[in-house]
C-alpha cells in the first residue's frame, strides 16, 4: 500500500486534528503518501483532496475542530454517490482510507470496503456511544467543557437558591451527563437509558430542601424522553422551587482537546497506519483499559452498548 486517504465525517470532535496528524506523519514514516480529503464523504465525491506532507499538520494538535472540515453527505447514501466516491479513490490510486467519525461514518466506509478499499475507523465523536471502545476521541474534552460550565452555573444557582437543569449533548448515550454529573456533584443525573421519574426527582428535591439544601443541579442528557422545558415546568409546579434551564449546545464540541484526547487520538491514528501497512483489513480502532485495540468494523458496529450502572449508582449514593 502506497497511498492512503484520511477524512473526518459527521460531527466534529476535539482531538480530530491530533488523529489527522498521527495518520499523516505515521504514513510518511512508513513510506506511504497521505491524502487529506476535505468535508468528509461530500468532499470525496467532489474530488476535494490533496497530498499532505509533514508540514501540512504542523501546529494543529492543540486546535479543536478539524482542519479537513467535516460534513454529512446525503449524496453518499445513494448508489451514484458511492460510485463517484469510489471513482475518485481509484483515480488517485488510494487503496486505504482512514475514517475519523462516529458509527454512521464507519458504516458509510463499509460501502467502499465492498469495492476493495481497506477501511480503518477511528471513533471521533464526543458522544462516547460506540460499544467496542471504552472511550471515543473528543469525549474527555466535552466532559471537561461541561464541568467548567457546571461550575459557573452552580455559582449563580447557589446565589439565587434555585434549581438549574443543565442539558448536555450525547444523542442517545448518557455518558457525558454521567461523567460530568458525577464529577461535578450534580444532585440528579438523567440519561436516555433510564426512564425519567419526575415524582422521584421532586421528592428528592423536597427532602433535600427540608434538610437545608437550597439549590440543585440536574444534569440531563439531550436524548432523555422528556424535553428540558417540560421538565423545568413540572419541577417548578410540583415543588414551588424556582427552576431554570441551561442548554450548553455546541460549546461542548469545540475547544482545545485535553491531554487525554490528544494522546488517545495520536495512538489510534498511528495504529490505523500500522494496520494498513501490514495489510490487516477493515478494522475499528478503540481502547480498553490502557491498550489500543482493533477489531473487524462490522463486528464492532453490531456490539450492543451498555450503560455504566455502577457509575449511576455511585452518583445516586454521593448525591444524597
């Protein structure tokens, strides 16, 4: 294998640039020619790619977002779009492709794998929603961003003796809410994996008020089956406590990546190059414990993700 491509797809995540850097420089070290593909599959269809060198990735590790830009491509979901993408890869002699993104991005890569392209998937998403890996690139940074915001919200919540419902991202995965809520001392954590019991929430708040607690932080994942506005209204009506919503939104996806995310992205990016060099086909790359692991992409994407009930139980105990 002499020429490989790298693209970022779907939502951006802090650490993507560190992964790009590792792929590009790892490829050069192993006598491969790396091509950067802009705007994900959309850019691949349009032939928006260029040969990269060591200088192309200088001074990017500390930057959030992705220098290759990213997009969600409706055209790639069609047979014609996939044929055009495949044609571009053949035209440039690229037979290996590193995809940095979430489950949708990796699933898209499988269509190219059917045509002979060797695909390597790196889990670039703040959601931490891929079952085969303990952590995804960008998750740690997102949690720390939420923690910083939580500290600011707690100051004003305490000053005004009010309850604040903080909505965080994560799609249908509650990991950002769990990790930020536990380490930020939230009184209540709501995740999509658990049914919301508004009566239990209000009961805990009233009991806390009777013991002298004058404010509460409720950490709510965006995928929970009750809207933040409805939850705020119900809590306020049932408890009589002033309750305000805070939706953190896209600030969670930006910012300079933490050391943990930079390290994770660098190790995963270079593992992708090693696998391409050695001819191992179509792998998803992740981490378990301290070890970087890889497994067949199709197998990886079929694994069922499980909620960390131990952490949720600990959060309940520590927030009494």
